[in-house]
C-alpha cells in the first residue's frame, strides 16, 4: 500500500468518467421511463398495498339514500371491490365519473367516500352525473382519508377477495386504465 | 406528464380555504407547539413539491398539521407521532429518510467521501514522497516568486 | 418580420459558432497562425449574432407580439414593461437564449481581453467555447425555438406566473447564468490544458479571474434567489434544500474549491491535476443543474414546464461535453508531471483541507438530491430526502470548514508552524468564546445558534487578523501598519473580505435559528403582543393594482404606546391566470426583520370579520444577504487586482522553453 503503481493511478483518473457514464445511463433510463410511463417521480406507492384497510366507520351522506359503510363491509364480500374517494368540488372527479358508471353497470361494487363535501353538493353531483356507488359514506373532516393515506381526490383502491388492498391509484381513472382495472376487479 | 401536473394543480387548488392556516391549528402550550412544529418539519407535504407540512397551504398538509397536534396533545411522543403518519403514508412522507438497507449509501455519503478523500490524499503524498522530490523549505527562487505575486506592488 | 430576423440571427450564430469551434483548434493543432487568429473575430461575430437574436426576442415581448407563441404563453399587454422584458427570459426558450448570450459574451471577453494569452491556448479555449455554443444553439433551434409563430394570433397573451412578476426574480436568472457560464470558460481552459498536456502558473493565473467572476456572480444569484424565496413565498424561511436550489449550490461549492486550488497552481505549481478536474467538475455540475431543471426528472417549485424530448437532447449534449472532457482527462492527466511539494501543515495543506471539505459537502448535496431518483429507478422505492437530512449531513462537514477558514490564510506557504498562527488568533478565539457565552447565558440562545454566533465572530475576527498580520501590526507602529494595510494587494483584501462575508452570513443563519412566529386571528382594532411589540390590525381594504386586485391589511406596530412601524401585507389576485400571491410586509432595521403575512379572512366567533395574520420576528435575517453581497464584493475586489486581472507575460517565455 505504500506506493501506488502507475496503473492504479490511471484507474483513479478514469473514476470521473465512470461515475459520469453511470449517471448518464441512469438519466437516460429515467427519460425513457418518463416517456413510456414506467418511471414517474410522482407515482408514490401506497403504504397499504398488501395490507388490510384501516379500521373505520363512515356516516351516510345526508339525503343520498345510500347505505353507509365501515371496514367490516369490505371483508367477505366474495369478490373484489373498488373504493373511490371523491368530492363534488373536484374537477378531475368529473373526468373519472363515466368510468365509475361503466364499472357499476358491469356489476362491480363501487364504494364511495365523499371527501370534505357538503351533502347537498354531493347529491346534486350524483343527480347530474349519475350514481355509480353501491354504498356511500361521508368523510366530512377528511380523517378516514388520512387513515387510508389518501393524497387527495379522486383516489381509488381495489380490495381483493381476501380483504387486502391490491391496488391504489391517485388521480382520475381514465378510459385507458379500464382493461387493467377490469382484470383486477374480476 | 404535463397532464398529470395539470391535474395535480387542480387537486391543489381545491377546496380553496385558508391560505396560511388557522389559529386553531396551534397548541396553547408553547412547549407542545414547538414539538408539534419540529415533528411537522420532518413530514413532507405529499401533494406539494419538496415542502414540509408546516410550510404548505395544501389541504392535506393542513389536515396532517392538525393530526400531528392532536397526537402530541394526546400525549404521544414525537417518535410515535412520526410512526403514526409513516404507517399510513409510507417512507415518502419522511423528509429524513429512515436508515435502512435502501438508504445506507445515502447516509454513508459524508463518511465515504471524507474518508475516501483522506485516503487518496495520503496515498498520493506517499507516492510523491517515494519518488522523493525536493525539501519542504521555500527556496530563494520560490520566495522571490511569492513576493512578486503577493507583496505590495512595486512603486 | 423581427422574429424571423431573430430566428435567422440564431441560425447565423450557429454557423459562426461552428466555424469558431473548428478553425482555431485546427490552427492550434497544425500550428497555423492565421487559422488561430480567426478565433477572436469569430467569437465577436457570434456574440453580435446572438445579441441580435436576443434583442429580437426582447422586441417581441416589449411590443406584445401575439403572433409569437412564446409571447402568447408568457406575456400579457397588461403587464408593466419591466416584467414584459423580464418575461422574455422567464420561460424555458427565452432563458436558453439568455444562457447562450452570456456564453457568447464570455467567448467575446476571452477574445478581447486575451491578447496576452499564448495564441495556441487562446485558440483552443475559444474553440471549446464555440463547441459549447454549437450544442446549445442547436438545442434551441431544434427543440425550443422562441420565435415560433401562431396563426391566427390570439387577442392577448396568457400572462406570466405572477410569482415571477418580481424584480428580484427578474434579475435572478441573468446572475445565475453569469455564474454557470463563467464556469464554461474555466472548463474551456481546462480542456485546452488537457489538449496541450501542460498546466503551469500562467494557466492558474488565467483560470483564477474567471473562477472568481463566476463564483461572485453565482453568489449574488443564489443570494438573490434566497432573498426572493424569503419575501415572496411568505414562509419566513430562506433556504429549503429544494432540488433546484441544490442545483445552483453544487457548482458554487465546486467553484469555491476551484477558486482556492487555482491559487495554489498559480503560486506554487502544485495541485495541477486536481485543479483541472475541479474546473471540469464545476461546469459539469452547472450543466447537470440545467438538465435537472429542464428535463422533468425532478419535481420542484422552480422547474420549467418539462418535456422528455428536450431532456434527451440536453442529456446527449451533457454526455458529449462531460464524458468527452473526463475521457480526455483520463488520457491526458498522466502527462502532467506533479510538482510543488509541501508539508501537510502549510497554506497548500490548508487549501487541500478546504477542497476536501467543500467537495465532501458538494458530494452530500449531490447524492442527497439524486438519491431518490436513482433509488426509484433501481429499486422502485420512493423516499424523500429533505432539509432534516441535508442539515444533519452537511453540518459536521461545514463546521470544521468554517473553523479552519480563519487559520488557513495565516499559514505560510510550503511549510508552516501551526502554533504561532493559533497564537495570533487567540484574540479571535476569545472573542468567539465570549460571544458564545453571552449568547447562551445573557441572550438565552440555544446551543446551535450560540455556536453560530461564535463562528461568525471567529470568521470576521480571523479575517481582520489576516489583514492586520500582513500589515505587520505588532511588528511595526500603528501608523506604519495602516499605511501598509492600504498598500496590500487587492487580492489579499478581497480574500479577507470574502471570508468575513461568510462570517456575516453565518451570523444571519444563527439569528434565523432563533426566529419566532405567531399565528393570530384579529378583528380590526384588536391587537396582540409578539416579540416585545404590540401589533394592532387597523383594517383590511381592497386595493387595485395595474394587473391585479388585492386585499391589503394595515398593521400598526407599537412599543410602549408609540408607533414603531406600519406594515401592509397583502394578497394579490391576478384575474389573468386566476392566481393568488401573498405579498409579505417586511420592516427591517438592519439587524432584525419584522415580517407579516396576511392569511384568510373569515367570520370570527363573535360574528365580526377577522383576518388571520402570521407574524415573524427574524433576528439578523438581513445579514444573510448582506453576507452574500460582501462575499461577492470580496470576489470583485480580488478581480480588480492588477496582478489577477492581467495575464502573466511570463507564460510567453515559458512557452518558448525559457524559465518562468
């Protein structure tokens, strides 16, 4: 160790090139991923995946005539269900609504959580755009949403047959996502 | 990507309530409030860009601020409060990444670079010493040169 | 018509830059004096062409030409003229033109002031600068043309982000670019030295002013950006470790290291390979910042609207420049014979320690900024690396750095004795200790701020010691010493002033460590106690601005019933773009800021309207920016030193093989 041979010194001089090259490859992969959607610096996975949803019980949305639900209603349904957090003031929720209606028509149980909303606004939203929800709970203070780790509305979760969270999507469900979603909900 | 950002902007915009927060979010006891704030500075506002929940106007950040204060007021320790939020929102919410197999390189960076640099310096000096050039007293020529570069300008 | 001329000017500039990157280098390689001499006129011509392009863009913004899509997207007729103009570089395309303009100006400056340079070195430097211009001009023309037209033209533009309608932010990019692009020149010198296979004192002497200038502008740019964040974002903070802030800090740190090691090259002909590497790194990190901000791989408050196609183009450019330079480094660095031995305790040794610590901090910031991206890419895990990490990881490196900073300039070259230096600093150390104890026990400061005050004092006193020591105080009479102090080289004064500036900024940071704030809801007429003052809300009124409407609160700050200040924080609403901004009210006395932010208005418990206010008391906050001004001033003063500014005529002799 007392002296460095010339070749060892040479290796050291190549270090900047090697580091820059590796970083460049990494950035290249990131840019490729950004373009095809596989790398998304904002797509944060839910901490709930593979776990049971948290314990909660929601009141019903006043005057909506839909049964409310609690954590127990997600278990033992015999089939996967979709839990959707939404609000009438949320613009992307309007974009996503036709997809929820389609799932509802196909017989998928869609459970809605009405997030920080006024009951009257929620009711008129459902009257105007149609009601896709088999059950609907009101989360006026937004506390249940925090229990789930919700970022904002709209946000959707697929609960599997075993009662565990299989999938989460933060943002509106788009038409392109439907085939994958149908497969998850089958 | 652009569309996603647009959507996120919409998410951030609603429901437009408070700009800077509400007095009810502060705890009466200054010691507890100081603790709550220190905890809040460790938590990322998830829908913002690199801001802590203490520094954000977003609705989620406000909800989390209340949550942190409720936990602290209920007697939870700082660690318990952080764990509570961590369990629900995952690693991403922690601005101080937890030390673990995935972050060991990150946390080791200061030691690795400082240590690596020191070793490189020592090795270079040893090699230099082995080739044996010169003594470490300034020669007359070097002194004159430094005086020319550093001394007062010639009149 | 004017936009087409601008577009044409940029194409012309590309052609000229292409010639500039080939002809002088060809001349230097073939020892053809006439080809080498083509460099300066080409550089000047390129500058004229880019300036014409930039002027056309300014014209389009000034006249609100809505047939230009860049104007439509970023401007509006209702904007004040100054922000119409600054809007020209407040967007991706325009800012790239500004970037290239600054680069062309630097090229021209090397051409104009480089008469004393050996002609081969100058030719090679100009060619490398030309190559960088070629890359970025083709980037603009291929992916980010600022002169694209829209037809039919809309009636008016879509405005500019109101957050950006601010004089501080209008000046922020030009200063930053002067810094970033200044490192393009030191980069070009490093590449030229690698091509020649030699680095000598004259090279160090040429790199020094450029690294000084770049570093001073970068200091100003970062300081201004931090000031903007402080008064515009309204959170009372001044540094958020945001990735984009980090992107500007990285070249600043590497540049500070370069600044010091270039002195060793100039004076002692040591650390040559290392200095060349630093010069390459400083520019590589500048480019990395450009890539991160514009490619979309990062998400930040400051990031430009991003486009992966642009990202790929910049990445390819970066690959060519950075990988090319590092490959050249790996091949050619062994040719540079190490020279200039020194003992571990010596001025050189001090600068090695400075470089080691600065580069370690730089590495921590770099790794911390990029780690989440690479972890996501390689392991699919999402983590956040935020202020708690950066504060914790950089502090143990920054502390020894600032401690050693006061002693370094007092060490003798080649071999020094530590003990006499420490003896000369005993008064600075006692002063620092006194400040520490006073702050802790009289001021009630927590340990970290108290330590900060002590270190700030230590640095300022250390800088004073440096000057007094050089003037020979203690060895000669006071009058004589003062005369000698005035006669000291400006570079010595500059270094001491810049070091003292760091101390002033550290004082500001320590003060901000003791900042307090209070959130209250007040009805008009009510008041609250905070920071030893009575703050009374007089009322909240509507206010009409040139292109916004606002709600403005009037707060009277009183002490013992006497009016001290009237503060008017407001919230502005911009109908174009439908955005709201918070305008903080800041009243400073130079040593502390009172800072007020207006929040929401709502119905209080008694049914009257109340306004939520956030009040801050920020001790020593102004010192943060005063300190960075002093640092830049020190850098500027060094630049005016004749011996730094003027090229070493000795190089000519050296180039011909005569002893230097």
